[in-house]
C-alpha cells in the first residue's frame, strides 16, 4: 500500500501552460505539505495544510495555488509556468505536533518546463 | 546566515567506515530534529527523529543533538554501499515549520 502518492511522476510542458499535480495520503494524517526541490537538492517548503486549512504559505508566487478538497488530498495547481519552475515537487504528510512529528514523503513529480 | 547549514559533500568512504554527518542551525526555537535519507530520484525517507537534546540509537545509526551548540549529528557505523544516498537534516518547532538542510551526498565504496 502506497502511503503518500503523487501523480503524475513526470511532467514536461511548455512555458505559459497551466498544470496540476495531485497528492493523496492514506495514513490518516491531518497535515499535508508541498515542497520544491531544486537542481541543487535544496528542499524548500511551499505550503502546509491542516485539516483542509492553509497554515503555512511561504514566499511562493501566486501562480501556485494549493487546493485541499479533503484532508487526504492536497493538489497543486500552477498557472503560467516559467522555466524556473522546473524542479521536483514533493508532497508530504504528518500528524500535527506532539511526538508524532514525522513527515512521510511521496515519490515526487519531476516537472520540466521547456 | 542560512537557517540550517550542512556540508554538501560529496563524501566518499570505504565500506565498513564510520560516517559522521553534521548540521548546524541558528534558530533556538527548534525542538524536533530529524535525519532523512534520499536515494536518487526518490522521495526522502525518515531515518531518525529526536526531540530536544540527547542521543538516539537505531541499529547502525546514532543521532545526536546538542541544542546548546545548535549542532546535530548522524553517525553511521559499519557503512554499506546501500547507505550511498543524500542525507538531509531537518528540524521544526510546534510540529510545523519544517526546515531542511541542503543535504550531504554520501558514497560508500565497496
């Protein structure tokens, strides 16, 4: 059973297009995240949702819009894609606070903008 | 100064060596400290998790946290070629606000 899944795994698209990445977790976690990992492997948090509510929104262009239809899903929609958006995007989930502070990551979506 | 600093490597060691990976951080509010392992083209997976200062051991892996020095370490004993990966330190407070180091690439040579 896959704990955190993402689709698609690879995404190649042209500049200016709009695309979405989907994430689902079956761990029963309350909190979900989107991270961006650039070519230098630096993993940076973009958004965090707790029970469908946005709790962290780092300095990310407003072309990026997360949507959480329920607490098991967190999708990422990107408008007007730019070359600099090329990266690997990871979804993750965790229980909020307390001792269960572990994040579980999905396999990543490799986005290439041409 | 970056919030979390980590030597990016690459670090190459022979099989069986003891590996020491380190991170320093600047925010004294961090309470939770984690080490993740990331294989090429895969998502990070949690290796070790520690709350506040102290040591934690799990098999060949030992995590150390020194909050007074704002310094955390991961030791790998009897390193194996299968340990070759990028190791990311991460820290957080209040179970949120996760911050990751840039990762150290480790190669264990047979």
